[in-house]
C-alpha cells in the first residue's frame, strides 16, 4: 500500500507530491490527462504573487504582508478567511528557494506585463516550464506517476480516506491529497449553476474555458455527495474577459484582452456598463469576465484608439481596425448610431489631466454613468480598434472547507487523512474576485502543507498498524 496518494497533476498536486516524498513517504500521483496535456491550468500560468520586504532578485522594491492582505481583502470584498489568507501570503515569501531546488527558474517581468515587477515573480518559460521541472524532480525522487488515470470516486469511512477508484481498479493509500481542480469544464454543472438570464439565454453556454478540459469536478461532486463541508458559491470563479474568437478550451493567457482600462467597453447594444478605469488592471482584470457574463449574449467589445497602441500586451488575435467610428461599428456588427453616440458622450465627459497608466491618474469623466475614474481620454485619434469579448473561465471557487493543515471537514470535523490543495479548496481564500498570481500562491502554499500533513498522517496510520 502506498503512503500518500495525490489526485491531480497541476501545481498544487505536484507541490504536495514533492513535499510528501521529501518527508519520507511513498507517493503515487494520478493525473487524469494524457502526458502531453499534463499540468492542468498551471501550465497556462506565468507568475506567483510574492510577499517581500525588500528588493529580491527578480522582484523590485517591497511588497509587505499588510499590503498583500489589503489587496486580497479588497478584491474579495471581505469574502476570505484571514487566517488562511495570511498563511498563503507568508508562505509566498518562503517558497521560491524550494521551487528553485526543484528546477524552477525566475525572470524579471517583461515590459507591458501589468505593472507586476514589484508584486509577482515570473517563471522563466512560463507555467509549462514550471510543470515540466516539477515532474522531472518528482520522477527523480521516486514519485510514481500515472497518466490518463481519472478517479471516478473516493471510498471513505466516517471522513477517513480508504481508497480511490480508477475504472475497475481500487487504489488504497494511508493518506490522500485531492488536488484535481474545480468544475469549470463541466458544461452541464456550469449551466445549472448560472441558469437562464432575463433574455432566456443559458448564460454558461457562451463561456469559454481558458484552461484544461479535464477539470470536470468529479471528485468535488463526489465529496459533496458524501457529506464533506463546502465553501464558496457555484457561480463565483476566476472569470476574465477574453477574445471571443478564442478556442473553447486551453486558450490560456494569450487570449486575454488587456486594453480595457485604456478605452471603453460596450455591450451588444453599444452601451457602456462599468467603470473601465476603476483600479490597476492586475487587481481588476478578473472581474470583467463576470461583468460580460451579465450582458445580453454574454458578449462585449473593448474599444481603443491609436493613442493606446503600444501601452498593453498585444492580444494573439488582431482587433478590428477602422479609420472612423461608424466604420468600426459596422465591422463589429453594432448599431452605428448608438455606438457613435456612446463614444461621443464619453468623449465629451472626459476631463483629461496628466495621463499616466502606471498610477491612478487624474484623467476621469464627469456627468457620465457609469463614470470612468482613471485613464479617461477621448477616443478621437484614428485608427480605431475593437476586440470582441466573451467570459473566459479559469477556475471555480466552490470547494472543500479545510483547516490550516488542509484537512477536509465533515460536519465541522477535520478528516484524519484526507487533504485538499489548489482549486478545489481555493474558495477558502477567494470567496470572489482575484488578483494576478494569487492562484499559484494558494496552490503552492497549500500544496506544500498538504504534502507534509499527508505524509505525517500516513506515518501515524503505519505506526498504529504496527
């Protein structure tokens, strides 16, 4: 019998497997995907949000604990467990040397990467390189890895893990870490959660999945059915406004459209619906998927003029380009008169001071609803560009309630040998909202903790049996 069974193949699962193995446990890792698609959503990531009190190698200035906490508090609207959140924050300052020891390399942020040089450490080669490094290290340490091994259900006894079922096979282990993602790729579950809007549309039918198609929520559903305590609400998720032309699955970070704060956004009726300049893009980009999801047809359009070109990371898909606003409206399929009126009203409302996209500047609108509170400049310089937007779902926040040892709770009581890490428990920290890089911080922090705790629980089982 193996000591620790890790279910999942992304960052959190690998951190758990590595830490359990380093703690002396035998480890089996089950990844549902084929080898070439291994790594889940982590393969699409770029960076880790890091607390630090002084400049460090690739990180500039300082990003102290309290500022990190306030950023998290703001984006979640207080829907977060402060104790667990601060554990993530503190762990983010301690994990990078361990990551380097497993082959992960870091690099300074590139220009145009959302003002993150102070707060986020970027992986050299991105998330795919990080995942590959962890797999190599796990193999070298003797972690057994099995691909194309989706777990259909868990066998539990009074909150204690007994075995996992993969097809007809029953795999027993002394302890288990569940790190197999959320349910964002389960179209039926997403449809049920989001329901129909006032237009009779099934909102989730127009969602694109930025990451892996393998996160079906099978074990999340199974654990709920077996009485595990849950955290979070099923429609809360990391939802980004991405290019509507992106693929259904695995489009990744390059499908994001980052020019929202530099222009305006309209829905299919050519009406604005939210403040595009509310805050810095790394703190607010992940609200826009939800905002677009609430619009008719789950479609919107990000509009900029020539002044914005070169100020944001260019998307993988070129925008519609036009020499006039009426022409752009026609190319986007929007009502020409309504679109031109919206832009003209916006332009008239702009009060331009000293434009600076690196600070919360004084360029704003007056007498316009919704207001644009920063970076408001008239769209008056041809050519004009338009990017169609749809909601891009990264991961869901409904998950397992855990304690600071990552033990899953049943009727308020922590399991002695069943732990959770990554997306399946991220709702403990992220009740709603998001800030760039914090998903990797959560997965790394609680993956490492889960690995140590699972190894410890396995040793206890072994000693008791002896």
